[in-house]
């Protein structure tokens, strides 16, 4: 191990740590600084910037933001709410699976926010401890993006594996990650359904009900039954939780204090269907390469790559949305999906450029040393992805940081992909994510806790169960079929 390797590795680690502390675009900025240090101080040739991944992210984020501006996200949420309402007694399984499906389709976990109060309301009315469905629903989004054709994490992964000599394309990745994630969610929901006390046996909840601070589930259910259910009317109430927290609502607290409404419109439906049609087209084009245009390359007819395919399809979908749903195009940059996507793109660009520069400079040493570690202890790779995901709370950053090292070390692409999907759940190791905080605030019973000692929050055990299960199942699927 050379001195330059150690010093450059420290630079990479320091930039990741400082970027994590800064958060948001700070991850990318510190990554860019690291590239400057490696190039100008250590005189290493700069690695290749992740242009392909950026192209995918920009096109997908633009189309998704266009859909959101037209009301498509609202329409998706309402459809998900209807599904959850139909089987209230199985909500601990149905809610996370439904959120998983819609996260895959939209390519973002932001769809969870308006779903959380729906999940809370349905579970509480049916006397089910809200922490059970809420925690599983939140932590599934940590790995759901590994099964989405249009997520930033998938964009980062595709540009690494859908090339020679790995040749693991979109459909191959999905055939590993989808079943692994579903099994992980189901197993976790079954275990979590037996965790913690039932509401009737929870002294804290019963004390709040007895004091009048919280309405009893039976009272809430009776009132809800006497009125038209939100999911049946095309609107759903989305509370912020601030009324109950500040005492602005007099008397007993209702589980769903109204503060905003989502309305399903024809334009929103059309926008969502157009976007989902684009997602389906991407999957089909990935499954059947002959459907893609082919061009002569070195005397051989080669279909266009999936990076180009995804970008073209998403831009087409955005134009279709613009025509049939007529959103205000000027508001697209103001959409939450657009802002989050741009932050992810900047973070990904800087950190991916940094790791590419470092790996290219020391590829031989990494293959010889890290390769032997991975060969002897395969799951070291999953642990590394998990740790980076936990520190950066970014699936795409963890992907671009660790996956190139795993591939360079000679880990089988199929096994690597299976473990990658589950290990991305590490983003919920610490109670610092917006969805975790929102879920705890929406749960007026107090059963969903953020904890006080970093790892004593309600999401930690469900996250570990889902991560371990998905990593194991994904590794087996990848090893058997690829």
C-alpha cells in the first residue's frame, strides 16, 4: 500500500464526511473539491464525469416535475389511498407494498408524505398501532428506488453495470431487485406486526385517551363512518401535525386534523398515466433490445443504449404531459420533485467524479486487495454500501461511491446488484430523514418515536430486518440467475 494511496483515500473520505455534514448540494461541492485536490495536488488524471447518469436524472426529473405540476402526484396518492382503505386490517403489509409500487412508478420517495396521514388514520381507526405500518412504509422507500426504472439510484447503477464486461441491463437489474425488495417488505411487515404493544395494552396511549387529549379509535371510526370517506370522494385530508402539537385544536385531538386537501383531477390523471406509460415503455425497450433503433458501430449493428433510451422516452413523456394536461410550465422548477432531483444530480456529479478519479488512479491495487476481501467475505460490499447510505442519506451517492469498487474488485454483478438493493435501506439508520420526522409527527398516539440516542428510534429494527432480508434474497437471486 503506497503512501499516495493512503493520503488520497483520506482525501476521499474527508470530502464525503464534510459533504455529509453540509448536506444537499454540499455533497457534490465537496466531491468537486476532492477532484481538484487529487488532480492538482497529487497529479492524478481526472476520472470521467458521470454524464450519462446526469442525462437520465435531468430527463426523468423534468418529466416527473411536469407531472407533479399537472396534479399527477396528487392523483397517484389518491389511488394509493383507495387501495390502503380497502384492506384496513392488513395495512401493515398493504400500505408499504402500495407505497413501494407508487415509489417505483414515480421514481421518488416524496410520494410518501401525503400518504402518511392516510396510513395513520386508517390504522388508528381500526385500532392498529400506527407505528407498525408507518415504519415499514417509510423504510421500504430506502430500497424502492433500486427497483424503479426512473430513479436517480437506478440511473447511477445503469451507467456502471450496463457496459462491457458486466452487461447487466435494466431488465436484469429489475429481475433481481423487484422480487428481493418485495420479499423483504413482506417479511418485515410480518415481523413488525408482532412488535410493540397493541394500542389497548399501551399505557401511554390509553392515558392520553383517558385524559381527553386523544380521541378513542372507536369514536373516530364511528364519526368517519357517518361521513363520506375521503378516499371515496376523490380527496384526502393531509395534516401537518402542527395543530395538535401547538394545541391550536381545542378539546380531544382528532387523528386527522385538516390542513390541506389533495384533489384528483382529469389533468392529474392524464399526466400520471402518461408518465407511467413512459416508465412501462422504458421497461419494454429494456426487455426487448430489438425494439430500439440500431446503428452501425465497427461494422456491427448495435441498438442505442438504455441511457439514451430512458432520456428520449422521458422527454417525450414530458411533452405529452404538457399537451394533454396543460400544466403551467413556469411552475415546473418550483415543484418539490424538481428541486430534490436537482440536488441529487449535483450531489451525484461531484461524488461520482471524485470516486472515479480515485479508482482509476489505483485500480490495480484495489482489484488485488479489496478483491481478495470481497472474495473471502462477500457481504463486506453490502456493509460498505449500507454505511455510506447511512452517512450520506443518499441512495445515488452510495451507489456511485461503492458499486464501482465492488465491480473493480471482481464481485459478480448479479450478486452485487442484489446486495446493493437491500443495503440502500441504510439511509434510515439515523432518524434524520424527512419521511421519518413526518411519520413521527403524523402519529398523534406517539407510538412512532424518533428516539433520543440515535439508534433507539422506531424505524431502526424494521430497517435492519428489511435490509438483511433483501440483501440475502437479492444475493441468492443474483447468484442463481446471473
